């Protein structure tokens, strides 16, 4: 029986460093994509058992909650700052990434149905090949998207956003997640 890992947030990422938070979210997304791939192998080898259902719940929880919040962080804070410069190449990559956010959201809806069926104990064996193809497509798109953000968007946004803008970004990210936070709290000696 395959055991799936318990996945935790990256240590040290906090709202006082919003870019670290965004990168930690990418790391978590990658762990969920790996878990999705492992789940496909597990289903082929062991079938739809309790471990598979738990992995499906973990993946669903991430892509239902953290994934959309992460995309919203980028859409609210990074993308507008970069497109406001009016540089055609930057605007083109931002528009591409925004389209990918929409595509990933649409693909997720179908994957979620797959995972819901698995959790509910209704995983039809004849669906595996089709489902696994969807999962692989989703993972490939997500990985390419992450790579573009980390190599093109995050470095440019880091240079563009000053400390005040980063503070506001971190505070707003915390508020949308229902966390009371202020940058000055991170500097308290406890």
C-alpha cells in the first residue's frame, strides 16, 4: 500500500515577505502536482483505496482554496504593476499568464469532478486513462506557468514594488485570508 506524504507549508514564508509567500505557494502547488501524479500511479497499482481518497482530498483542498487565492494575489498586485509600465513584452506575458489562470481554473473544474468521484468511492476503472491524461495536461500547464512567473514576473515585480507597496501587498493578502497581520508585528522581539 502506498502512503502519501503529509504536506506542510514552507517554513519562513510570511506576509511580511509577500514574494516569499508567493514562491512558497508555488512550492506547495508543485508538491500537489507530484501528489496528483503519484495518485495516478497508485490508482493503477492499488486501485481506489483509502490512501487514494485521502490524497484526492488533499489535492482538492489545495486547488480549491490556496490556488485561487494565489492567483488572485498575482492578479491584484503583480500583474497591474507590470502592465502599467506599458512595455509590450511585459504586457504580452501578463496577458498570457492571465489566460492561463482562466484555463487552469476551467481544467480544475473537471479534475475536481474526477477527484470527487474517487473520494465518494465511485472511481470507474475504465475512466483512468482519460482522467490521467487530463491530470498530466493540468500539471504540465501549471509547471510551465510557475516557471514563467518565477523567471519573468517575480524578478521584474520585485524591482518595481517598493517596501510600501510590498507592505500593502502582504497586509491585503493576509486580510483576504482572514488573518490579522501587520508588518510591524514581524519585527517584534519575542
